[in-house]
């Protein structure tokens, strides 16, 4: 660049000395307009709300950006770097990311779960293997107890870091609670594929090894660290008379028997008690087995913890839901269920969970006939095998934000420690443990956020501030509706266990990814470059740094900041930089 | 100078016909000018297009008021438009119709001819079935009647101008050239 | 290559052969087919230009201004209302001394809505600092489009090529389309002395104080004056290379004429026919076609019309409250002549009304039968 750093004042004495057009004769480079800047723009990505909300710590914005460019394999690699279960999560996650998505206000949240599923299905169709890491192998052996999503996620990440990992699983097959998700929501083939891919990385899985029965904690002393991911396997009881009658079958036990292909005689009329996803799964499974199913839930629709779409699909399939009902007794005849005595409920003041407390309405009891009662009130962990050194509290293993229990080197995660109760949260918990175990073994410090927040293996540099809709420059975005996902018709669904949701094809997935605002994340739209009135925005040296500011000339006008559609430029007081 | 007026309905290709005719005559070394009636056009509405032909440069820049010949692409226009307005004595009136010329009543000073361009266009699959393109066929008939341009040159011009099915159009031109029935012929 | 094309396509071919690098345009009847053709040239790779779709004519010209400022050869086309919407930046292009070339299809101004030819749209841009050519034939349109780039880039002023709506824009006739190599030899790439360049930044279009503004205007006027001789040279060179030239004005059978018609645009062609016919009848009549309207070739016109006894100007335009615009200019040009023939002005053919030989004969009859005009101008063919 030609530099003219001295100011020149030119006094024209004739028209001949003047340029033909109103333009300065000399370069304007001498005039370093950056000298009077009070505010400084900075390229710094901020946190997209989806990323912030993802319990598994996925880099959603980045995989959407890659999908939008048709770079599906790279998008999938970005996804599985954080979560080895995209096929599972794309189907069963309650997608809190979508609840936070800023697109909601202009056509509907991005269908992130469909995108995730699309990428997983794409990878399967193209026989993509999980990317391997080129890291030195480590000698330390790690034991993971439980081959559910938390245990397998932890094993996957530790393996990627070079550790030797053995997973001990009580059941006959790995998968944990994921295995109980009915086929019509999560085909077993998808689950098996993703588990097999983890094992293929060199993770050893030993099944039929129940802690406390087949092995004890002290047997694991040869391992450099132990990760407890034992889940919650004990169903909560109804605590009403008659509960042990024949014909009372707890939700996960029912689902497990169906999963194993065992015959279950439900009779004609089935009551499912509860309002969570297990209740929906049990009800819809019973419906597919030919039963007339009624769900009884003690709160109202608004308080139901089940995923909204699941509730819709359940109703579409002809399952009845009665709200504000609670059982007070299981009615029996000859030791067999014949019905339920129910009470009507009113909602009182909010309880500790923030939901309104159910209060029985006095004198409102009535009876209904049922052949089978399926309580699905959630589960608790079986912690009876733990020694006193690993402390527990209210049915959960106590851990700190590094997933460390009170007895190092034992770590714990998943539902047994967090109680979060979703596959995705368990995946995130397992990843956190892997990172923590690695830090512990290598004696390095790394920051761990609060347990309610997510962690990433490969975080991009970004500001923790979460971008909200009002932060965006919506002049650049049109309202585009979210495309619906194809679904098998309800009448057909109730006769089969074939998958209900059919996912997005490539065209729809591509268009949907392009609908993403890319909140807080530069996607090189060039607006800053185009709008800067001082040509102080220059192309950067690399893909990681697509633009740089020339602060010699940046006047701090903030046009780049306001014209950035996605808040990927920060604006900071210049005075902060004076010492630098 | 020969001045030709083409009457059609919007979408029938009257303007293109005037251009193809001009192009063909130009290929034979003459000076030409072709233009639509200056204005707005609408599918189905009566439209007119013009071609001027001369042995020397054409300088006049007016619309054509006293044509030497006319072509009528849709016989129902006869009820709507005064197609003979300004038409010179001895002019050919070429009508796209399956009927023989004598079924049309015109003053004796005109010569009337007909050609079933619709049937020819359908036969050679010109244009969509619901709207056959008849403008190339009518030119074949016109060339035969007036001798203004040779069949071969006209076929070349049609081939160059038509983006789809050029050989079908050329065949239509030839067939119309053969089939046209002139008054008294 | 000789090809039967419309006047609009002749404009498109001109811009293509001139290797315009940026085309920014907004469609308007009857200009649309100019930019459709250019868009198609760009889309199918026949033309290496950036076609910018814009949301208005104002933006079209603004985009051309930006493109020209960085040194690209910029082209646009418009008509009627579109040109009027563009007006502010039409001035800007000239003041910034950017050699943009624009095809303008003359279209009457609304209301009443009209899509037909009339010169009021372009004549209302008379004082913007644009060079203006009014064309008679499609060949002239094509040749002038290419010439306009050369002239504009020599004097650093933008240029308009004006053609009548429908009468040229939609009329097909044979046009010789020169070979690209020959046009390249005639028209070298545009090399501006000053351009927008982030590597060598300058302030453009900044505030100019009263102490300097007049000098800039002085330079514009000098450039306009220079454009007269440049246009002549460029047309001469064109003639040498391509075997035809058009002149800044063109006299037709004017040598011994007692009565001179002054025409512009397509009326000229029809008038030639009338002149020939009247000559057959013994009328000593000739014609002067004004092709270059800005800069106005006062001197040449003065010389050409000095010998005639009467001048009849046909104006397809009207300056409300005065007369036809060409007549104003011709009268002004003749004012300093030693012998000043009376100038009759006839306003005809507004809103696309056909000017036929009879119309011109009426004009001639009036001029022949009156010693001098009895009014500023005469309406022709108005149903009064």
C-alpha cells in the first residue's frame, strides 16, 4: 500500500491545477481517522442460543453453517466431535436448542433435531466412520460403569483422548435407557450403529457385569479412574394400596419386555400413570399392542414434562389423556387388577420444581375399570452398592462441577448423579467427565462451568454473551416458515412399530440450514466489508480470521456493528485498550 | 415497396411471422423493416404486425396504412376487425381456414386464399396441443401466393428463427406452400 | 455479420461489443428488451459483465456511478418515467465526470399514461451535463452506442443514446454487427486518471467550497465543448474503420434548398421521403438532421442553415410555456448569424402519434405559405 503520511494543504491558483472531478489530489492515507475513535469494533463471535441450550454441548451453529454449504460430511464431523449419538439425539432429544432458537420469531425455530438426524442418516448412508484423533496413546486404563449414553459418551471422548477404556454394563447389551426407547421413535438399527461405531474406536464393553453383583468397586482399583454412569433403574412406586397386584407393570419394565420380544398380556383396557416421555412411550407401545389406552396425569397439559410433539403424536394415535387425576388405589379381584380408584386434582401453589402442586379434591373419588395399570412416574438410582466414601444425597451421587465424587479417582455422571433424565444431558455429562478425568490424570487445570451448563471438547473462541433476537439486525432476514417433517399417518402407525417421523431429505435439510441466522457467529456475509465507510475492514489472513480491522482508519462509527446481521462484532469502549 | 399487414391474436405469433418474413426477404438481398403495431398486447386480443419490403433502403418510419397484402391468422377476426382497411386493389387476403376461399365474401378487387394452417400445425406438432403455432405454416402459403420470397430461403429463415422443432416447422411451411388454395385456382 | 434486429437489440449489441463490464438496470417498457438481451448475454457467457439487478432506476444509475468510479465500463438503459426517477444521479454521473453510457428509449411522460414515443423525457435532462445523441436507424443506434463510449471516455462525461419508442425500439431491420476484434481495435479499455481504489484512497464527491466550485463547472463546460470535436473525430475514425459515419448533424439535399426542415430521431427518415417527393414536384426543400443535441453544434448548424430562406423545425416535444425545444436551440444558434432565416416551429407526434408524410407536407405547406411565423410554434394535427 502506497503510504502518504504527511498532510498537504493545496491551494489551487488555476483550474488547470485542479482535478477534473471533485476528488482529492493526494492520497487520504495520511489522515488516520482512527485517532478519534471512542468505540472499537472487535471481531468476536458470541454464543448462539442453541449452542448455549444444548445439554450435549454441540456446536449447532457451525454444523448448520456447514450443512448450508452442502458440506455434509464436515457438518457431521463437527457434530460427532461433541456427541457420538446424533442419530439417537436427532430422534429423541427434547431439543431445548429449538426452544431458544431466535428463528422462532421469523417463521419458526430451526428444526435442529431434524438436521442432526439428517446428518447422522447421511453419514450412515455414506458409510462415514467416526473421525479418529491423532493423539499419543495413553497407558492409563479407565473403567466406566454403565453403557448408557453417559457411560458411552465418556468412553468415546476418553478414547479419542488416547485412553484405554473398559465399559462394564449390567445388561445383556450396551445402550442403557436408550434401548428402552420404542422402535417407532428410535429404530434399534440406529442405536446399534452408533454404539458399534464407538466400540470400533477401541472401547471395550463387557456386558452382564452388574456393579455390586458381578463386580465391586474395590475390583476396579487397577484403573486410573472410574466413571460411574449407572443411571436410574428403579421405578418410582405409586404408594397406593393394591400396587403389587398382577397387572401392575412399571413403564420401563413393560418397555424392556417389549424390547426383548417377550409377550405381554395387557388385556383390553390399559391405564398409564404419569406425564413424562416414558408414560408416552408406554402408552403408545400399549396402543400398538392393541390396547385401549388412557393416560392419567395429575397435573394439567402445561405441566407435562413429555416433549410436546410426543404428546401430539400420542393423542393422534388415539390414546386418551385425562388431566388432573391421581390414583388412590389399585382395585383388585383375586389378586389381579380390575381398575383404579381415582381422585380429581386441583393445582395449588407452585412447589420446589416451580410447577403447581397437585391437591386432591375432597370427595371427588371415582372408579374406572382397567385390565392393566402401567405406572410411569420416573426412576431413581440404585445406590446400595456404593461404599460410604462415595457420598450420596437424595438418591443421587454427589459430584462437583468436575464430576468428581467425594472419593477420587471416582467420578460420576448421567442420571445417577444429575437426574436430568434425557439422553442428551447424559451425553453431555459423560463428556464432562471425560474432560475432567483427563484433566485429573494429566494434572492440568481447565475451567468447568456449572453442571447446568454444557461443555465442549473443541470450543471456538467466543464471548459467553448469548445472542437474543433483539440483538440481531432483522432487516436482513425474511420470514420463512419451518418446513414440516414427513410423518407416517396415525392410522397406519398404530398397527406397526415402524418409525413415525421420516426426517428431512437433502433438499429440505439444505434449505432449513440456510434459514439459520447464524447468531453471534460470523459466516462471512461481507456486510462489514461492504458497509465500512472508511475501508477499514479488510479481508483477514485465514479462514479462522476472515476479516480484520485497520484501526488506523476505523473511526468507531459502529456501522459494521449495526450492519452485522448476527451480532458477530462486539463494540467496546476504546479506553479499555489504551494500556495495551 | 411492398407493405404487408398480419392480423392475429395475441399469442398466435403475428409479430414473429412479420420478423421471419423480413429476415427471409433480407436473405434474398432486399431491404426490410418489420414491426408490431406500437402498443400493448394481450393474449387473445387482436394484434397486427407489419413487414415492409423494398429494393432500396426503407426510410419511412410510419405504421402501415395501405398494405399491399394481408394475412389473417384467425378467421374470426374478420368479424371483429376491418382487415381490409386501406388494402390496395389486387391484394392477396390470405386466411388461415379449412374452408375454400369463395366462402369468404370480399370485394372483387381483392384475391382471397385460404390454407388450413391449424391442421398443418397440429400434424407437425408445432407448439402445445392447446395452442398450435400456425405462424410458420401461413408464411409458406404466403410465399407461394405472392412469390415475394423463395420457398428455400423462407425455410432457412424459419429454421434459424425457431428454437424448438425447426424441421417440423419447415415441413409445415412446405406443406402450406403446396396446399394453399387461391381464389380461382 | 448482417442481421435483422430491433433497435433495442442494436443497443444491446452495442453495449456487448463495447465490452461494458457492469450493467445495472431496471426494466421499463419500451426499454425492457435491451436489458433482457444483455442479461441473456451475461447469463450465457457471451459477455463478461456483471449484471446488477436493482430496485429502481435511481439505484441503477447509482450502481453505474460506483462501477465507473472504480474504473469499470458501465452501461444502463431506461425510458420515460424511469429516466425521471433517475434524474438526481444523472446529474451526479456528469459532475463526477464518469463516462457512463445509457440507452434511453424516448417515451412520453405520464399522466396520461403513455408508452409511446416523445422526447420530453430526454430533453428534460438537457442541462445535466450528459452528451446526447438522437438516432434515426437501428444501424445508427448500434454504431452510436459504441462511439459514445469512446467519446465519453475521452472527455469524461456520460453519454445517452436516444431512440424512439417502438418506431425504433421494436422495429426490426438489417444491421451490420461489426466483429469484436474490429471494435476492440477502435475502442481500447477504459483507463481513468483517477479512480476509487482502497490501495490509494482519495476523497471523492466531497464538499467543494465556493472558491473552487465554479472551476469544476468551467471544466465540465470545457469538456462539453471538447466533446464536439471529439465526437467528430470519433465518427470520422468509425467511418474509416467501418465504412459508414453519421455526422454530428446531417444535411440532406440542403445545398440549394430554400426551405430547410430540421428533424431529429425517426421523423428524419419519413421526412427524407417527403423531401424527395417535394423535390420531384419542384419544391426547393432540404433537411438537416440533428444527431448530436448535447453539446449542441451551434456553429455547424449556423453554417448549414445560413443560406436558406426559411427553417421549419419539427419538435416531438414541448417546453410548456415556450415552444419546442429543438426550435429554441436552433433559434439561439441562428441569433448570431448575419442572415437569420425565420424559424417556424411545429410540435407534432406527441405521445407517439404517428408522423406520416401527410403531417410533414402540412408543415411544409404552412411554412411555404407564411412569410414568417405568427406564433412561437404551431400545433400539428391537434383536434382543436
